[in-house]
C-alpha cells in the first residue's frame, strides 16, 4: 500500500510514521507513506494556498489551483484507487471502512484546513469524504494520520501476530474482551481461572461471552447493526 498525504502542515504528522508499527511496516516494504507540502504548489512569491470564501462566510478556504496542480502531478506518476478528503462533514470512519480501504493499493489523502477546500476539488477528484468523529479538529492532518494508522496495521504481515488484528474490537461488531498478563496474582487480585487453565475451547467461549457482555453494556448500538 502507498499513501500520499497532501497537507499545508505535513510536519504535524511526520512523527507517527517514523515510529513503532508504522515505521516497521515501511521498513518491511509493506507500506509507503509520503507527505507532500501543498505550499510547494502555492501561488506567487508567497506560495499562497488559501483565500477568502466567496459569499462572505468567515474563514479561509484552500484554493483550487495548488490542489489541482499537486494532485495532477501525483496522478502523472501512478493511478489512485481512492482519493480521500478528511472533513467533519464526511462519512464517519469505522472499522468497516478501514477494512475496505486497507485492500487498496494507492491512496491519496487530502487534508482540509481552515474552512476546508474549494468545492470544485471535491467534485473533481475526491472519491471518499471521511470524518473521524463528530468534533472539529484544527486541520485534517490528525484525521489522515488516524486513517493511515488504522489501514496500515490491517495489511497482512504488518502486525507480528497476524491474528491480533482479527481479534481487535469492532471486527465482528464486538468490543474486545478484557486481557491479563503475568503475574497471575497481583496484590491479591487474580486472573480469571479459565485463562490459566490451558483449555483452549473454554478460553475461547469465555472470551466470547466477555466480549458480548462488554458490548451489551458499553455499545449496545453495535449489536443492532
Ligand atoms: N477535519 C477537521 N475535523 C475533522 C474530523 N472530525 N474528521 C476528519 N477531518 C477533520
């Protein structure tokens, strides 16, 4: 998978891709993330990328020319399976969307800023408009990093224990069951006996029951889907 992220503030999200699982995925050649500064395509001496919105609404909007130029220069190099725009008015991101997008080869993510991007860019290029939740961030960069993280960890071979993505919360519309590690007794608090029994079938059904109970208590909406 290759992800090209276009932003006016790429520094904001450089570090997540230089650490931990996301770094390892890139070192293993399973994922590539490229950050592009939209200002390189800005207009004039000042590399202007934004302007006042027509109609007098408060706030700046990213102009179409730098975005068209940047996107078209990337499209000259390769075809994109999806061009995502991160925006609070997009479709809510969830594990289902993550699973679908993780199967794609080349993705582009456009990060909104200020009051967003000129509608003509959305109409012309964007295939998926995604919100990561009902709150407003100061830019789409953190949303792009969230989306990239959720996708990359699903690529086979990225996680050491391949089954661990399958047992995540939300894969099955269930939250994950509680987990324990050593020591089996700590300050008088013990680990549920079944987990130390070595009886695989019982452990499996205990985990499932716990997942179901947690989901009923915390996220009953997931069970209605
Ligand atoms: N940009 C600003 N807020 C956002 C959100 N909630 N999701 C995606 N992009 C955003």
